C-alpha cells in the first residue's frame, strides 16, 4: 500500500499570547491519497489558509500530528522542510508571487535549478507551452495579464513534477471567466502529472471540481 500524501490527526493551531490568544485550528483530521483531489471549502477567516500553511510546513501546529509525503513535518528543521517542499510539493497562491526581475521562462526554471534537476530550460519551455504561453517565455510579469501570471505560477509549480500540489484561492485575484479557465487548467495539469491536489477555496463552483469536498468553519471540519 502507498502512503498517503497528507495525513493529519487532531491538528491544532493557537496564535498569540494571553488575552490575545486565539485558536485558529481546533482538531483537524485530514487524509489525501496519491492522485486524489480534495477541496477545502470555507469562508474567509475559517482557518483554511492556516491549514495549508501547516501542511506546507510554513506554520508549526500547536498540537496533533502532521505527516506530508511520509515525513513528520512537525519534527523537521527549516532546511529539511525546504528540501521537502523543493522535491515534492508545488504551491499556487492567490497572489502570483512571480519574481519581477525574471522572465516567465526564468520563473519556471528557478525551482528546478534549486533542486539541481537536469534539462531545466527544455522542461520550462514545455510547461509554459502546456499552459498556453508558448511565445511568451521572454515576457516579464509586468508584461503579462493576471491570468497569464497565474498560468506561469501553475507551470512553475508543476514543472518539478511534484507528488502534491497545494493551491490557495488560485482564482482569488481573477475575474470569473479567467478564473474558470485557470481552474480547468489547474485540474488538467494535476491530472497530467498524476499528482494529488489540495485546493483551498471559498467558491463552491471551484470546490465542486474536486473529487472530495471538506467544509471548514471556525477552525473545525463541519462536513
């Protein structure tokens, strides 16, 4: 049997001290298998983005256990967490976070170069073509529309061939038509890569595309 890509048990996250102490996550259990697509649906402030931060190793939980790609992320140091993300996790965010001084091609090449992978330019060209940006490789982010920048972000996330893709409100900065096209593209690229997908969203239409929906409210799984 293969190990789950994500295995969370009783995850709790508390931030702040004294009277400012706030419970963000209150006992979350979550499992995601290889090739599975799961949407975490919830309103703003429900804790869904904090949940993704715990999974990505960007936020350490206050309690519970978290295994991602078979690794106990609560026990790893920052360097080990960075290596885990680099070799097996792709991330797509609402804010595109492209490097403004690099072209679209260079933005896609960066994570592969950092991982010491071969043929990065060839693979970056192929990924940009796959997301409909052939001929735009030499453009800088400022020369691209919002939808095109998110396409570059998706290419950057999938080019290293991660086992797990995390997407946090990937259409949040896009109009409805562009957002729908991006979601189509995101699910197509995940399927092509054979990766698992966890998508964080407040949009039921986006969530409906996933194989399974988890509803979160007030830091707890509601359904």
